[in-house]
């Protein structure tokens, strides 16, 4: 059976991190339950072009990353649908990533507000003690945003900032996105081949 992973995409800058992560999880054969916030959809088009529409996501992924994404599958849920499968602990997603994660959704998750399907699915991950990876993107960060990250980490989430490294000598924006997506795969418990691990030399 394919591993099932939930993916939330919110309105922080860094849509490329979302599509690279989605593609990488599909390349390794995952089934994804994806939820875009309204601003997540907007940022997808603002940052990746007007063709980057959620209802053409499969085409977008194949055009950017090739046919290997067909190893995986996905469904997209409405962020307003609090009755979707993801809203229940009986759903079998083994983990969730919110990438990129806005400060608004971060606050909602850390306070357990469950106002949207992304926030509710994240709350389910925390209550069921499953992996929740939050990829915040903002700079500089306000004190409330910093506090919300501490609260989410204390509740069991992993905070994995959209903060690429440079020791792998990236040449392109795709190299930077590969680094973050690779870190997310590792955080979800998968092997990754998107960047070479540091060898200590
Ligand atoms: C072009 C653009 C870039 C934005 N970048 C960020 C960002 O990097 N981080 C952030 O927290 N909010 C950012 N925002 C603001 C969020 O989109 C806004 O707070 C929104 O209400 C988040 O809602 P959501 O979490 O439901 O997607 C950005 C908004 C726009 C229009």
C-alpha cells in the first residue's frame, strides 16, 4: 500500500517548495491528500505563473519534474471542508507537512483553532501523535510568530523553516527547492536523493 501523507499549502511565499515537495513525495510512490488555502492558491500563480492552477496540478508537476511523479497519486480537498476524511483521527495519513506555512496558519495550529481543514488536519496529527512538519516562511519574525513556533514544537510538531543551506553549492532556484524538499522527506521518515548529504570533509 502507498504511504499516505497530508500536504497543506498556505499563502506564505515559497510555492516552489510546495510543488517540489509534492512532486518528490509522488516520485517515491506516496498517495497525497492535498489542501490549498485561498492564499496558497494565489501564491502558486503569483510565484509560478498563471498556468499554475490547482485544477491543473498534475500537468504542472509533470511539466516541471517529469513522468516520475506518476509513481504517486493525489486528491485535493477544499480547505473549507471540515467534514473531509483528513478532519478525523480515523484517517490513515501517517504524517503531514504544511509547506509553506504562513504565520496565520502557524498561529492557528499552535493554538489548536481548527478553523480550516489545514488547521484541523494538523490538530489531528498532533492529537494522534503522528508526524507534523511545519515549514514557516516569514522574515523578520514577530515575537508572536516565534512563540507560536515554540508552542507547536512543544505540542510535537517539527519546525523546519524554509531556510535552504549553501554548503551543497546550489546553482539554481530548483537546487534550493530540492534542499528544502529533501529535508521535508527526511523529516517525514523517507529517504531522499534530492541533494547530497554532507560527508564531513
Ligand atoms: C504575495 C504575498 C506574499 C505573502 N508572503 C507571506 C509570507 O511569506 N509569510 C506569511 O506568513 N504571510 C505571507 N503573506 C500573507 C498571507 O498570505 C496572509 O496572512 C494570509 O491570510 C494567509 O492565510 P492562509 O494561512 O490561510 O494561507 C503573503 C501574502 C501575499 C499576497
